[in-house]
């Protein structure tokens, strides 16, 4: 029966040019019903997905993200943060992410965060394992964090596990490195930060070094996270970048109040315990093509 109903709808949707006034009215009614049915199905799928995530009480954050960069191709990714254990003001969590561009990279992390100073400061640490599949590069890393309603401080160290790989275009090697990031929360209504990120990467023999700075701003408006900025480094990879993420609503109310932010007084940051760790999830590489020219990138 469903098959014949579909044929019936297709017949009317494709015969508009030959329809009279009465038939046209009937067609419009059928089209509206058909469109309404499609919208209802899409809403049901979206609600089912949201309910599925909501049913997993340990899932604290889930996002779909994308990145655009002047020097790299578009990338797409998924990221989630899961509660492992909460005890008093101490939480343990797991963070997983997947990035897809020319390669596919997964990141598996464990972290701990502690609320101190009447819930006004978060201090934390984390460990990560990173794996890109195309050339089987592997990396581990550690990180330290400090968060408040005025300023965030993040430090990450990255350690390449694999050695140089031979590719069809030459060779490539994963880089060791570190980054240090400061995020200043502007004391105005609206969730807007400005940031600066200092980074440095080099190969195992220290014959290649990439270092530079990223500056920009980040913001969150309801379910949309936005980060935009400019990178300047010593290898000619200067250019702008844009990161956009859609955060799936998990039914939790964001208790942060931008009107409470001031330039001198700190407020509670308890609602930020399960924010994603800020780090570089894609593995930085140095690539040497068959002609011997060295290029950098992910």
C-alpha cells in the first residue's frame, strides 16, 4: 500500500503543467501534506537522536564541528565529553573526537578537573592518544588547565610516537611540540572571548622547527560555537582560520550569566566542568616530497 501511495504522490507532483484549476488546488493540498510529512519525519529523527543522547546521563557534551583554513582543506569532525566519576568538587571525564579531511584522526583522552576557591577556579590535567590512519601516525600528549570567569590558561605538550614514514609522494614525519593559550573573557553581555595561542613544533632530529602565534576571538550563541583568527608562523603558513561547531542540546541549562562578568570579580564556573579540552587534535607533520622540498602541515 505504501508503494502505491508513493506512486500516487509522484503522479500529482509531476503533472502540474497539465492540471486544471480544480486539479491544481488538489495538487497543492497534496504537496502541503507531503511537505508536512517530510518535516515531521525530520523532526522525529532529530528528536530521537537528541533523546538517545539525553538517555545517556554520562554524556555531558556532544558537538558536530568543521574547520576552514587558508592553508589547509576543509575538515569535519565529531567530539564528545563523558563523565566518568564525580566526587565533591572533583570530576574525572573522557573526551573523544574524530577529524576527517585528507586523513582521518581519532583522539582519545582522560582528564580530571577540580573546583577550588568557592567554585570560582577550575584546575585540571589530561592525557591523550592521537592516531591518524592514512600513514598510521601516532602521538600522545599531556595538558594542564586553569579556568575562571576572567581568564583561561591552557598548556599542551605533544609527543610523536612513530618515526618517519615513506609515502607515495616522498616521506613525512610527525612532530613533537607544545602550545600555550590564553583566553580572556570580555566583561560585556554576550559570550565573547579573545585569545592568543603560542605554538612550537619540531622533528625528532631537530632539523625542522615550526613556531608561531594564533590570535582571534571565540563566541557561543545558544547551540553555535564560533572561533575565528589569524595564524603567523616562520614557515609561510600565514592565514586566517574559522571553526564552527553545533552543540547538540542535552537538556541541560547553561547556568552561566554573561551579565555577571566583570573585569575584576570572579563568579562560579561550576557549569564549565565538562567543556572540551582546548588542544590541537590533528597531528602536525613535516613532509618532504621526492624533489627534496620540505613542506609543513597536518
